[in-house]
């Protein structure tokens, strides 16, 4: 009998083969599992969003250019800009001051964000005026605030409410709109400050919806940004261009901005605070090198509304002949280089011409 026929050897083989097979299968399972884990990890790593990476941008040339000298209104701080173009110039020494009823421009913007309407429509209908809202109106009237007559049960359309707030400057109407749009004045004020931040109004704070609070403050530069946003909204632009309007209970009411229509003035809002004086956010439609443009200006810190209106008009008269359209980017122009951390460099090239006032 050979060694291979030995029963002990055969028994050992019968024992060893399954054992070795089990070890091999076990190892194969480990290897397959490891491969699967590696593949899954690779897939996750490939598909996950790239983390933010620091890179450098090299600008090609300079964006600066010559600017005509502006004679700023005396005693006031002012700024000017163009809708779609941002602030173009501002007088030195900008500091925050109460803006009074100019606040209502921001109120209109956030109300329309919550309750959008067509430019040529009436919008939704507000809930009936409550007893509490009517009593608030009476209190504000007794305090000498700027109010528009309302009565219990009266229902205004959204358009009528915006007209009552922006044309005769009704504080009570601003509160009606705030309650309707966001449930309370406080909630609306929060939205106003959020909107201000998005517009880049870094020196502004809103503490109420009508401007009666002296803690509602801004600067001319910030107000120009507000005015540009307002005149970009067809509903607001349409309302602030109206010298008067006939409301259901109040009857015919008139804009405090009594120079509307003069020298191309198409808005926007006046404000007056007993301590801080008067301010005026003004817009003028004009032709600049064959292009229709809307110039926006703001003037603050004057003693009376009459002086604010006059200075606003003078500012627009001074700026209008100095404004020109300049092509600042040509199609195909190299604007800069983007340097990635891993060494790659990408050209940034203009896809089209760009002109700006």
C-alpha cells in the first residue's frame, strides 16, 4: 500500500481540503469586500461636490475712469445713481440719519414680495379694517401723524393700499399692509432689514414700517440703492409717479412730492423728521446718448421738505448733463485670469459687449 493509499493520509486530505477551501473562500470574501468598499468610496469621492478652494483672480487692466465734478447741494448729504448701475457718486461725510416716510418705499417692496401683483391690475383685496386698526388710526391722527382716513369694515385693494401709503404717505395704511402681508408689523420689519442686506444697504436699519421711529435710519448712498430697486418694480414706479388718487373713504388725496412731472421727475418719496430734518428720494427719467435711463438721487439733512425738494431737483439738474453711456467691455475682451490652487489657469473672456452709464 502506497503512502497515498494510507487511510490516515486520506483522512487528512478529507479534513484539510474543506478547511483550506474555507480559508480561501473566507479570504476571497475579505478581498471582495475590501474591493467593494474601495469602489464605493471611490464612487462617493467622485460624485461628491468639490469643496470650496481658494484661488486667485488677476484682473486685466483697470475699471477706473474719469468722473465729472458734481457740485453737491449745500448743507445736505447726497448721492446719485442710475437704475441698473448702482451708486455713481456721493458727497463726502455720509452718515446715518432718520429717513421718516421714505421708509415706506421699503415697506412697499417687501409687501409686493409677499403679495405680488400685476403692474396693470388691482391686486388682491385686503381684509376688512378691524376695530383695533381703526382705533390705531385715530390715535395716530390725534398725534399729528401722516394718516389716510379709513373706517371699520372698509376693504382696500392692494393697489389702493399702496397708493394710500406712497402718495399721501399714510402711516396707518403702511400698518394695514404689514399686518396683511406678514401677519404683524414686527414680522414685516424683519423682512425689511433682510431686504436691505440683500440690496447692499449696509448703513441702514429699519425699526418700523412707516418711518415714525427715529431708529429707522439710512444714508443717501443706501437710499439710492433702495430707489433703484423701487423704480425697477413696475407697480411701485407706477404708483410713485401719480400726483393724486381717489380712495374709497379718504376721497382725493395728493402727493407731498408736489414737483412730480417737473423736469422729468417721476418719483419717488419724501420724508420729514422733526429732529433730523427732511429727506428726498428722487427719480428722473432722461435720455442719455440715445438710451432711456432713470437717474436716482437722495438728499438728506435739510430743515424742510421744500428745501429737500429743491435740492433734489437741483441735484438732478446738475447730474443729467454730466451723464454719458460708455462701453466698458468688448466682446472677446480678456477680463482676467483665474488661478486654481493646483496650478491651472483659466482665462475669463467677455461673451458680449457691455455698456453702462
